[in-house]
C-alpha cells in the first residue's frame, strides 16, 4: 500500500511518546518550563494535551473513534502511559485496515479541506513537536534521556562519533513490565566525549 509508511511512522511515534513519558517521575508532573508562567504547559498538561488532541484529530478529522475516554481516571504518569498506549494501539489497528482511497479522500482540517495523508503527516509532526518540548523538560529536570531517534548525550554523544542508540526498553510490553516493577530501563553510559557540534 502506497501509504504504509504513514502507518509505520505512527506505529513508532506512539512508542516514542510513551518512552519519553517513562523518563519522568510523578513528582515532575506539575513542573513548568518557567515557574508561575502558565504560557508553558506543565508536564501534566502536556500529557493531557497529547491524549485529548490526538483523540480529537482522529475522531473529527480522520474518522477513527476508539470509543474510549482519552484521559485515565487517575491522572498519574503510569496511567497516562497505559491510556495512551491502549488508545493509540486501537488507532494503529484501524489505520492498518485503510486503503489508498481512504487515505487520499479530503476531510475537514479546521476551516479547510485536506487529504487524510496531509492530516496524518501534520498529526505526526504535532506529536513530535510536543514530545520534543518534553525532552527539553527532562534536561531541565536533570533526568536521563534515552534514545528517541538516535544517540543522546546520555548514550555517549553524537552520531558522527559513533555513539550508540540505546532505547529505554525494546518495546511497549517490556516498558510496562519494567515500569510496573518500579523501573528497568537500559543502562546508560553517560556523556562520554563531545555532545554538541559547537563545543566551547
């Protein structure tokens, strides 16, 4: 299918969301980028936004309804992770059944009409944008950052220096098993060597 790459991308993006959320602690949820400045969402608000906005986009623009509340009953880190993983898994299953005609059809995107391929591309970019904000928050909080696309400072530095890619967990099943047991992420070597293209 011509648009299988969009389905495959969504499949990995949903795992990346849950993986980043797993790097936080419950005590981090009220933290904002700048204290007392409501313009920057707290970690909690970012999780709420991801769950609510993705539910709205899929239902109202893509026509996929998972028939579940977008938010967990208890708004704590692990429950957000479970809720999002379950709902996004159902969305993934629905996407895997769609044919090219469905993907190419125009749908309402706010005030304009766009093909579903376009809407899905924007959805993936939207999710990546907010995940990046949370990864910056992890740095501000002094938390470890495992790989999300490739090497990080905590996995050993830059790609061009052959730093490894180290995911916190190999898949969602391992992630939930580890997090339910109090944590079992892959060990990180830490920042060894140059971690920026413009070192001092």
